[in-house]
C-alpha cells in the first residue's frame, strides 16, 4: 500500500497540470460526497435533532455550490506551488515511518485550529468582512454545502494551512492526507446546523456546531474551528446568552 501511495504521489507531482487536476478532483469528491452524506443523515435524523438557526435563503444551495467550486479551483491552483516546492526539494514527504503519524496527525490538527483562528480573525477585520468574508456569511443559516462557500481570497488564505508545517518538518504521507479529511469532517459537523449534543454550556467541547451556527447568526465572535479554548484565551467567544 505504501509503495502504491509513493508511486501515485510521485506521478501526481511530476507535472504541475497533473497536480492541479488531481487536487481539483480530490477536493470536489470530498466536497460533494461529504455534503451529500451529511445532508442525507441530517434530513433522516431531523425529527430527533434541533435546528439551531432557521434562516434559509432562496437558491442558497446553488449559490453555495457555485462559490465552493471557485474555492476548489483556488485550492487546485495553490497546489501548483506545492508541486514546485516539492520539485525543488524544499518540501519533502515521508513514506517509510508511518509510526510518526501518531504525533504528526494531532500536531496537524492543532496547527489547523491555530491557523484557522488567525485567518478567521483577519477575515473579520472591517475591510475583509465587507469585501471578502461576506461571501461566506451570506449563508446566515449554515449548511453542509456552505463549507467551501468562500470568496477566492478567503479560499487562498485558508488553503495556506498545509504550507507552513512543511517548511519545518517532513511529514508522512498518511499525516498529510489526514489534514483535508479532518478539516472536511469538522467543517461538515460545524455547518450541519443541528444540535448534536445535550450539553447546555456553549463553551464545552461538544458544542462546536452550536458555536459556529451562532457565529453565522451574529456574524462575529467564535472564530475557532472546533476547539473553544483559543476564543476563551483571547476573549472572542460569544456571550453564553447568545442563542
């Protein structure tokens, strides 16, 4: 399996156009399959789940899909830079030490949290929220299809998450593949807009779906991705009585 992954990786990164094509297909599959499965499960369980924000807009899904395809195109163009840095030997990927994944995957998860908070905080500065992040916040009611519904500038900013770690460490291929999968799963759960926890305290770990729905509802605060602690540290969490 590792040999197959290594050969496939070398082929995908052999030419910039193969890299860009692969990433466009890869993220498209993640997006459409993940959103469709999440939407199906939510609809099936809807009688047992409480909807958090009820503010759908006409044609919302079509607009979210259009915006998401633009974001996926941006991701695929960014991948060309990844391919060039790999070809130059600046980025290297490991295939022979899978046990490193035991610490690399948690490290990438935590880095994703920090990176998302920083980018999200920047996106809420006055000019950025008016001209860039407003595209994502057009969806007052978050849905599974809004996870990549970004302005192209926001898509580029969030897509830089993989670059910084590779400048300081040669991650295993399984660890790198885990990052978009983890991000997608947390994004889908965060945007499903239905209560998945009976916990009453909005600051508890299990209430991240509620926290992000409140972020869409009020258009401010709760900048964290999944964990509540960075918002608590910097005082950017929404008040507990915001419901």
